[in-house]
């Protein structure tokens, strides 16, 4: 069952369909005639942008004939990239009603709505028939879902036999304490962060086989460090402009987050498993 905090977190998230269009307008880009590629600098809400999509798509074996289910699809940035570059079709399942509506609007704007169907719903209860997708895909979203067995069982049910579940997510190292987990929940609505071994067991228990894992921790660390620098500059700008310190808590959270990644208590991983 989805958590109300996750919905609120994404209702307040700085990346929205409106914010993307405002950015493009501010940069002098006419909104009529936009292509999916015009959105890519702004619509990828995971670490590593388009390169991360390419790597996950290669592992998942996505081609023109592939029917993909994007679980927790956000604003459909990766879905539009997969469709435009690889020619597949995508069903995008997204919990947050505002983000699902924003995703549909962006798909229509760049005329990919005939190849991407957006469905608003909970990934733990995928509202689809059995054995209908070749690939189930997700990026940096499963951490928001505390109850993994129904999520993984649902993904396996809707995949054709031999279909691939391919996803990236945060994973926990040995030193992730209960206090750090609480902080990650307050900071980024992380409801459950599993160790790589726990994830592999959960996948096996859901009936997946041939489970492979790539460690992405070294690739994610500099991305987090760069974001921390950006947040520090935003904090300094706000301090100068307002005399107050509205971003202090978030910067403190992010400093701890980066320290956890640097120490190995938190890391990133890409999993591929066969249904
Ligand atoms: C970090 S964003 C990733 C979006 C997308 N994968 C991307 O890379 O641009 C995570 C998304 O997962 C969605 N989400 C969280 N829990 C969900 C659930 N139980 N079912 C469906 N979507 C969910 C959130 O609303 C959010 O849009």
C-alpha cells in the first residue's frame, strides 16, 4: 500500500511538468514544436541521466519490439527517451496524480502519447493482466516502497515468462543505522533501503532467476557531491538575498547523505532478474 508521505513528497518536489516548461520558456525556447530531446536536460529524475537509461536498457535488452512497463515512471522522462531512441512502447505506472497528469501532458506535447500510456496507480498493485510485458523497468523509486513482496510479485506476474525486471535503487551497507534510515525517510521519503543480499533474496522469493547486480556507488558519489555543492550555493544566495537561512536543514541533511555514500553505508545498484 502506498505511503501518503511519498505522495506529499512528490507533490512538493521541485521538478514538475510546469517547472520544466517554465525553464524552457525562460531560455527562449518556443513550446510549440518541442521534441522529446528538448525535454531531456530537465525531465530525468534519477542519477546519471540518459547514460543511465542507455546502460539499463542495454542490460534489459530493450529494442523496437519490446513492450516496457515503467514502474514509478515520474514525469516519463526515461519513458520518452526509451521510446524516441529505441522505438519500444511503454506503459508508465505512476502513483502521484499530479505527476501522472504532468507526464501525460508532456507526452502529448512532444507527440509520443501514441507510444506511451500513462496509468495512475500503485506499483504494488499493477492493474494489468498476466504475462503482458517484456520488460519491467524502474529507477530510484523502489526505496519509496516499504513492502517489497507485493511489488516484486506484481512485476513478475505481469512479465511474460523470460521477461526482464531491470531497476536501479539505493542499497544499504552494513553501517546504515536506524537513525540514518529515519533521516533518509525524512529527507527523501526512503521507506525501505535493502542490502544487496536482501534484495537478491527478495527477488528470488518472488520467483525471479538469473539475478545480476552492478555496483553503481562509485558512479553515484560524484553526482551527489555535485548536487551538494549546488544546494550550498543556493543556500548562500538565499542567505544573501533574505538575510535568513531557509535551506539550512536540507543542506545539513544532504551533507549527511553524501557522507553516508562516501563511507559505504549507502550505495547504488542496478539489478536485472528474469521472470
Ligand atoms: C525519483 S522518481 C523517479 C522517476 C523516474 N524513474 C525518472 O527517473 O525520471 C520516483 C517516482 O516514483 C513514484 N512512486 C513512488 N511510490 C510509488 C508507488 N508505490 N507506485 C507508483 N509510483 C510510485 C513517485 O511518485 C515518483 O514520481
